[in-house]
C-alpha cells in the first residue's frame, strides 16, 4: 500500500527528514503510520531510501549499478574495484554498514550514489554477493577466556570467528582454515591444515607459499614417471644433427642449476656471423598429457625465491637430463641463423640436435674477461667470446634502430647467511655478458616466432601492446614536474618512444625515472594472435629459450616437433591447446610473480630489521593520500605516513590533484624529491617497511 506517491516522497527526501516531518508534510493520519513505516522500510530494503545514524531519512542520487571485486580494509569499510579497469582511482568507497558482510576478493554487485555531503564524491552499497572468492584463511589460534579465537593474517574485515570443532586446536599455532558458514558478522571455520607454532623459524616465509596454493612437492605419479627417465643418452635419432664436436658453451649466474640454453658462434670469410642457440629439448622427454606434462601445465613456470626454487619440472629433468651441463651429451633444439654486419638475418634454420657443452661459464668471469682482468687460458674459447662480443654490438645497434627500449635496471640480490636469514642486500649490475646472452636469446625467440608464423603454423605469441595514452599523459606530467623539457607522444611507435626516452635519460636516468617509464607500459601477455612486442620492437616474438622453467616454451618445442620434424598437420588440435593455454599461462605467470615479489619483500624486511633507527638519503617515488613511498639506496622501499610528517596534527596534509605533491601550509613534498629518513619499523610478516623524516 503506497501512502505517499514515490515521486512526491523522492522530491521531499532530497534533504534529510525525520519520520514526524514526513507525516506532517503529507498529513498522514495516525492509523496509516504503520503502513507508511512499511512503505519506507521497503524502499530502504531496495536501496532507494537510506536511514542515517541519527534516525533521519533521505533519498540519495543514484548513479549506476556496477559489478566489481570487494577489497577489504582493517576497518569495517572497504572498496570495490572495477573488474574491467582495476585502477585505484576507479575504486568505489563502501561504508561499513553497506558491505553486506562481503569478504576480501568477493565478486559483488553495487549501487553507486552521490555522497550527500560532497556532491563531487561517491559511495557504494553492496546489493548482492555474486561469488564468494575467499577459499581459505591462514592465521593463529588464540584463547580469549574460555573461547577459542582466530587471528587471521591474510584477511581484512571486522568479523567474529566460531569453530566447527575445537578438539585438535593448539594455542599459538598457525592453521589454514576454510569458511563453512557465513553469518551476519560471524564466520564459522573448519581446519584444513596445521602449519606450525609461532616460534617456528621462517614461518613468515612458509605461510605466503601455502597461501599462494603453489606446491613445492610433486605427486607420487609425477615422481614415478620422472624416475623412469634415463639420465644418459644412449641412442641418438638419425634426424638429429650431431654438434658434439663444436665449441658450445653455457653462460649463466654463479648459482644456476638448470641450464636450458647454450651458444656457439662462428665467423665466415665474408664477415658474417653464424649464431647457434641450443635449447634443451624438453619436449623429447615430456610427452603431451603425461603426468609430468599435466603438472607442468598446472604450474606454468618455475618460481625463483631467495631461499629456494619451486621448479616446473622434477629435478631429474630440470637439473638432470635436460640441463645442459658441461662434458655430457644432451638433446637440444637448435636455432641457427646467419647474421650480417648490419644485424640482418640471411637465413634461419631450426633443427633437432645433440650437443656436448665444453664450458660452464659464469657472467662474472666472462665480464672480467671482457674487462681484461681474467683469462680462461684457452685460445679457442677466448676467440669465440670475442666474436660473441662483436655480434652483441651488432645486435644491440640493430635493436636500438628498431626502437628497443633498454632501461638497464639493476637487480637487488638477497644474500642469505648459513641459517637462511637475510645477511645483506647487494645491487647486481648488468654486465656485458648478461646483455650478450639476452640479445642472443631475444634474437632466437624472434627468429623462431617469425619462421613458424611464415609457415602458417599455429603458435603462442608473447605480445606487448603500445603504452596506454592515459599513462603517458601522467608520465609527461611527472617529467614536467622534474623540470625535464621533453614529452612523449600519446600513441607512439617503438622508434618514436625509444628516441624520446633516450633524450629524457640524458637529462635524468635515476631509478625513479626508469620505474616511471615502466609504469607507462602495458603488461606482456601470451596470445594466439600476433600483435607484436612494443618494448622489444619486435614484429614476431614467442618464448622458445626456456622450456625447463616456462610452459609456453615447452609448448612451442612440442609444436616444432609436431609440425617441423614429424611433418604432422593436426593444426586444429593445436589451435585448441593454444587457446586454452594463452590465458592460463599468463595467469600462472602473474601468480608466480606475486609470490616472488612478496617473498623478496619479506626477506628485505628481515634485513631492514637490523637497520631500525638508522638514517638514509631517500627519494620519493610514489605519493598516496595517506603518505608517500621512498626508495632507499636503490635496495628497498619504505612508507612514510601523513601522521608522522611535521605539523600534521593541526594542519593536515593534502594530496595535490595531480598526485605529485603532498602539502600543508608549511611543508611540501614532491615526487622525485630527495629527503633524509630514518627507519622506524620492518614487519617480516607482510614485508612492509616504515620510516620517518629526519631534520624536521
């Protein structure tokens, strides 16, 4: 029963009104008050009318309905991230009373309204939880009086916890639990796995791996299958080209164990270079739909953590028969290319081969050789390395002319002590040998991709789209604020982009600017459609050179075997396989990257715990509403919150509209600015480091 027409009530409730004011305005008889209450309650249930904490009613201005992902906070409120465009600026604020008990990661439907106090701001109301995405929680069991309680570490939200059974619970032990019942503000839990006591060493590193659902062990079926693979080559197929007498070498890091690429180079009388890149023939051993293949497909990639490796393949393959160790025969797929002095391919060949690597070289020793401070004592090897160096110069110049963008970012190496704790952080600068191998592998990936594409063979491409014009606009504003008199075109090609970046680097080439350039870039992904690789300025690009540690490379090797070596024509079958893997491999790669980054941050925080109270020179690299991030010595980042800034109590800091400055009446902090800071705290559980200003 409608006591007051919808339109009349909507107009009247543009401003907050009490129930009495509504009754008086519309002369509602006393005997109809109950019906009016029911009418208003229905409007509230349908999210058309809201009731304030003071008991007043108002009709908010509705904007739109949206589906997104709920992001919780430690407080009762949250945000909803746009599924299609998850940039932070698009997040919608959800007040605590309008979350509908959504959990972190849940897919939700929301109504978006204009804020009644600030007409330029919005808030959302969760109207439906479409899908619960919180599969499990990890946390510590504690006891509050007689009650068993739970303190989750991978969960944000304001809930109480109850247990399905407390029989086997132990105080101060960490558990993985699943949510078996969602009530208004109570979650009912059941134990999945006991992880360990809070005093257990490295629990802070163990938990993120469990949380990622990435397993570091192999099933009995996979282990049984891998144990049957012979670790020596006894029979060589007739179609394999025998390269065992050639001078073939590997160049890798000091601690590398899985050698999946080797090289050899010759120079012709005409001055051309014959480059051979030999890649471990993993597809010879890992057959389609075998137990090893199915597990490798699930993992997608090997994960390299500071304290351990979680391999894609069992050790019998990754460190055994597939690893191109010195002085043993190994099956490979060789990409052979004759390259002229301009860096152009004169021909490309791909064939099955068998090699016997003569040297296991390291980047450090090869760099020292190029610097003239070390000799291998072998004339043939050193002459080949000099040819490698000459070809590297040719390939580098060729790529630069095409528009290759080389940011040359230094890597932070985490040095562990004997117990496994972080002993030190070391900047690992890229030398000539690292650049050389990178250039050779890029050329191999390009050549294989182009060769197969021109033969109309279906493959998986590694594509990298042109930068987002919106991100380029932000970058142009950043460099303008730094006083750099250059700007990027909004829709550049690789050549234009690289040329302008090189001009900018002449004025400023610090890490902050390099990371700002990276932020303009899209993420590289796998695709069945070739769209080119913007960052590498490559028209054709696929991953071929790392089949021990990347599933897309293994898949490409399998395609080479099937179509080139065995001359099969089952194109439609492989199109289906590729379509499926183009999405899953990209997702698995991102999952691995997230875990690697999380563990690296935790291991950095381990080290920074010893630096609490010490002062450093730092650079502001990112500014948010609650404070700003600084980079310290190029090694680690720290957050400085607004409340710790000078004169913040009586004069709150404001974030500038362009997000490049945080200021109040007395102080101003700009993006890219160098300041003096002191380490305040380092949390090894989440890898977060905080600092405060000094000299204020």
